[in-house]
């Protein structure tokens, strides 16, 4: 996959159990990097400073003790903030816990990845740290991520314009929100949004999966409906709403958060979880969009 020249870059692997090292080792070899050390979670919990010389830190969390996982995830946030390149691979059962801590940090999140997913993430991570990377295929992962970022920017600009057009009079922005009164006043009912979401999913039943992937819009619609209902949405629930692979959904969540469309709210009952909600700007823009769509005769979202 990659050509790094005479000196291969280095990867340190943190794994909760030996069985998880096989796929990780194969991915490191496929990316033409060099594995310099493999450490367990107990050793990692003592600190990550010793791993500062590695080009990439690859973490496999499957099977990790819950308490050790919490400690290591917090250390990873600090490590990444200091400029360390980190990739965290985890099973779907740990999605809320891992994403609740690492979402919004400079960490590449891989949910239930295969060897190719890991190898691609390693190659992209190394390229971002100045490595010389040769990509094969029609579109490199780096190019795909660049395209994703540009699409997010386009959506953010569109919603910002809609938000300005639908901005409420001065002084109303800070009023206390009452979800039931907003819906009951005949403005926008959450059932309308849910019907639009179901209609979007109907396309897959008739044309097959994967032809109409639009995770950013699917997640915006799901959060808008939840906002009207006064419901809270976990990271894992929003990934399901995105109707794409969890790793892809997490990347979109990260980009939409960076674009100022999503806000991350810690779960007060469990520090290892987080909820996602529309930002005030996105909420105003979604209302403006929905009202504008009604004027067009209720064209499907």
C-alpha cells in the first residue's frame, strides 16, 4: 500500500488481549510500518509518555477491563492533544464509551474495523505526520477525507445562510425552550421529521443498500426530530441513524461538530458516555429549511 523510503515509520501497539494483536500486526505490516513495541492496558495505564517517539500509537480496546479502559482513554486524549498520532480500534459494544471520551479529540476512531481499515488509517496517519505515501486505487483515503471535509463545509455554509434568513427577532434567542409548545403551536411536529426519515429508508428497500448514503443529512434529521421531542441521542444511536458503517458515521460526527452544527453534551450520570444535539445555529437553520420546504409543497427531505 505504501512506500516510506529507506526508513520505515514506527508504530507502538497497545492491546487489551493477545488475540487482538493478530489483525493489528497484519495491518502494520500492510502499511509498511515497523512495530516497535506491544504493551498491555495495565502498562499503558501507568502513562503514555514513554511512547512519544513512535510515529503512531495504535490502540486495540476489545476485551479491556472497564476501569483500565477509562484510565487509558483519558491518557489518550492528553497524548493526542500534545501532537501524538493515535488510532483507536474498538468493537461496537464499546462505541458509546470510547466515543464519549475521544469524540472531538485528535484521534482516529475505528469501530469494528478489518485489517484493511486499520492499515489505511495507519497509512493516512503516517502521511499526516510527514511520511512519504504512495496510494494505489482510484481515490486515496486522504483524498476521500478531503472530499468529506469539503462536503461538510458546503453543508455548514448552506445551513448558516438558512439560519440567517430564519433568525428570530432580537431577544428571542435566549428564551427557555419548550418542546411541546413548539410542536403543538403548529410549527413543526416531530412526526413530520420521522416520516421524512422513514421515507428516506424506504429507498433502500426498493433499490438496495448503499446507493443513497447521505449520513450528514440523516443525522441532522434525526437530531432535529429528537430536539423537537425533547429526547437525548447517544453517539451509538446517531451512528445507527446515519445508515452507514459506524467508523464512517463517527468521522461525519467529528466533522459536523467541527463545523459547529453538533454540540457534544456529557452524560451527567455516566462520564464515559456523551449525548449529541444540534447547535443553536443548526437548530435555527433546520427550522428555516423545513419552513422553506413547506412553501415548496412539502417536497420530501
